[in-house]
C-alpha cells in the first residue's frame, strides 16, 4: 500500500473535527493528528518514566498540544483521542491504567533500574478530564482494528493480527466481536508458553514465554554469543547459507508456529494477519515456514485458515490509534 | 449440589414443552428429556460408527423417540433439541457436521480401525428436518452455558469452563460473549501445545498436545509401564507417598498449569471453573498445585483470576445439552 493511497483512505471528511492519535510504547510515545489532509504533525519523545505516576498522561496531553500547534489546530477542536498502548492494563474504577513492567518500576523490581516505583501509570482518567472523547486499547487491538478497517482482515469475522516485532502482540476478533477481557488484556500471545525453556527471561519476568524466545529483543539476548547481533544479522546469515543461523531460525519458527496453531485451536480463526518488524523484513523467509508448520495439523481446525502478511504493511502501528476513534 | 436442589433448578414451568437433551461422545450417545418433573428417561447407546455418514444422526432421532416413549411424551411435543457434542465440527451450508477423528474413519487413518470411511458425520441437518428447534454446540460450550446458568460462573463476563476428563475440553466467554469461531470450534484447549514432546500421540494425530500429555486416556498410555494403570491408580499412589507418582503428577500439573496460564493471557479471564473426572476426583490434590503454578506469574494478567471447582460438580455434562435450549 503506497502512502498516497493510504492518505486517501484515512482522510477525514471536511467539517469533521481532527483526531489525536497516540501510540505508547515502552521506549517512545508518539502523537499525530488526523484531519482532512490525512495524518500529520507527528511528535514523539522517550516515554516519561520519572516523577509521579501521572507523568506519562501529562506528557501525552502536552504532546497533543504540540501536535495541535504544528498542525495549526486549537486543542479545543480535537474531536477525539485514540490511544494505542503497550500493555498490560489494569482497570481502576473502569478506567485504564498501565501496568507495563518496562514502564512501572514498582512492578519490575530494582534489577531493571527504572527511575520510578509506580505500580501503575495513570492513563485514561487524566485524558478523559482533558478531552471530550477518549478510547484506550491495547496496541494489539488497535492494530487489529486498523487491519479490519483498511488492511488484510476486512470483512473477516474470525481473525487475529499478530505482531512479531521488538515484542510479540496480538488482537483477536471472534464471531465479529473484538476481544477485550476483564482488563482489556485479551490477546497477550507473547506471554504464553508453547515450549519448555527455563533460561530465556522475558521483560515481564516469565521464563521461556513466546516473547522471551522469539521477539526482536530476544534475538541478540539469546544469539549474540553465536555471532548474531540482531534479527537482521541472523536472517542475513541464513540467506547466505549459514547452517547455524538457519537452524536457529527453525527454532524460532517452531515456537511461533506453535503459538499460531494454539491461536487457531483456541479462537477457530479464518485469517491471521502478520506484521511487525521481524516478520515484515523477513516474510519471504518466515511465511512459508509458518504455513508449513500448520500444514496437516488437525485439519478440522486448520482448514479454512489463511496466514497472510498485514495488508497495511509497516503502517499498521501508525494507523492503530486512528482506527480506534475514526468513525 | 444435591440432586433435589438440581432438579428444582431445572424444572420446566408447567405448560412448556419438553426439551430433548443429547450428549454425543466418542464412545457413547445419551439422550434424556427435561420437563416439569426435571430430567428423566435417559437412554444411551455406543456411538453409531457403521453405515452411511447419517448413521449417528439417525441413531439420535431414534433415541429421542425411545426417550419420549419412556417419558410418556409424544415426539411431536418435543419443543427443542439441545445437542452437546464432542468436536471438532465442520460447517456445511451453515450446519454442523462432526469431524471427530474418534468417530470418522476417513479422518483417522486405517490405524485406528474405525468401521467407516466418513470424512464427517451428518448431525444438524437431519435433526433440523425432524425437529422444530435444534441447537448444536461443542460440549465445552454446553458445559460453559450450564456453569454460567446454574454453576460457578454465574454473572461472570470473562470466564471459562475447562474439563479435565478422558479428553480435555473448554468453553470460553469473553466480554459476556460465548466464543464459537468459524466452525464452532473455539476453545480446543486440548489441542494446543504448551511444552515440547514428540512422543505422546493424541487421538487427533498431533504429537505432544495438552490432551496427549494429561488427559485421562493419556495416563495409562504414558504411565502403565511405570505401574499406573489409570488416573486413580496414579493419584492413589501419590497420596500414599509414592515419589515417582508424585513426580509424574507434578509434570501433569506443569502442563495443565501452563495451559490455564495461556488461557488467562489470551482471554483475560476473571474465573476458570474446572471439572471432568480426572480433576473432580483429585481436586484436593490438583487445585492447590494449579493455583500455585499461577501464583506470581505476570500479576497484571493473573490478579483477579479465580480458579474454582465446577459449581455443578459431576452434573456439568448432564446439564450441558439442556443449558443450550432452556430459556
């Protein structure tokens, strides 16, 4: 999908209010504005981790102001704020707070060296006090909604978007219903167990979950000693015929294949759309292997399942927050 | 829950039509009638596996007739037929057919020695031709609806019922919506991978899925050579202090604990209700170990999750079909 085509898709009708799009990650917060001209005025900063546990929410409100200024929009004219955020979430009085171990020092333990002792970071409550309409969802849900609206999951009632990136995330739709769960955390595929491994430590504190084994940030941690500094080093070596790299990628595909099979058995899906930097830049290598893993396994569950690259490609993340609030 | 209390709960109001309750398993089909007196006139037979692929549906229609005769009801007076069946399902023209490898010889391969070559067994279409209202669901969904209506999952929007019995099954409700998926197969927890094992063969053909490792029918297959002929032999030995039996049960709990953790991470549940013969008769031993497995693992996902024994106890299966059609 080229940028011109994308901008045409997402243009707001003239006369409708601009929408603020907020993307929260463990290392970076980005805000942009969507209006009749498309998406513009993107500003970003390292995720706030110092001060009170409203620091992140205050940062977002300030960045929305800066993005408005860049776009020539009055803050009071913002129609809605869509927030696509890393998780997990906790609900306090029905409003989302972040309980992400890579942001909240009180959860992570001292070993991680975070400069705060937050047990959670305020998010939805301060935003609702500042803006008329706010929707906060896990970034897996945001990406799923973007893929369902503009991408590879249009018109598919039973589907998932899986991101294979720095971390592993997912959003799931079953029977046309997007799953949230008690705290909006449904779809945490990265924190499931599919093989037994008691060495690979995940950022969440679990040993040997999917994210600890195959995520972009796990590859240097696990394989740097064997000469692969990151995912692209590993995949480049495999493409050049390096037998050790090929064998390591086979173990990654075994883990991700099992994870995708589990998702199929538990949600009975018609289509899984895959994105994220690790997948996207190596889909020529990964997609055939993941499909092969699925082949012939319990046909009543896997027949009628398609595994496809994200229709929105590398733009999924950028469009996730917008998809949450665009009518 | 005692039987008198149960019968009172499920009594049909006077003047309402009787309901036929059909429970299909791989080895047995049971039919009973629910009317103003409660559930009665239970008849059962070995599951039909010979003849045309409508043999099972014809058997069910005949058994409903026999149950009606026993109950003193005219077949034409049956108001609805609830069918709680083993899976997996396939949909043909929107109607459920069974694609269960332990019933359909065409799926299972010759090794299993089934006396038919069915690729699927007709189910919903012949029943709909014979009765005015029919609802067919996976037995995990049936049990879930029974637990939600009368058991331990009443009023819980995010919950699952997991059966640990001859096989492993599950029904899941997220955001108040009971999950079905493209063919009604959502919740096939038994056919997910949580550890790597390439020796234990599941009835479905997979190697090392949850059911192959921990189901009631897996215990003799895996542990008979070590002296444990079935689940009760294994648990009795453990209770008597047999270190080998205790270690084997620990491996079972590791597998089931990981499966329940995965379910929690993927569906973000408030409560999981556990039943099935293996669990029910050994819950004193199993429940503390399963809770311990969960403890401290990614608190944002596991806080607020309760794991409880099925409120309906051993009656869950009997009430599953009724729950599907009782208003």
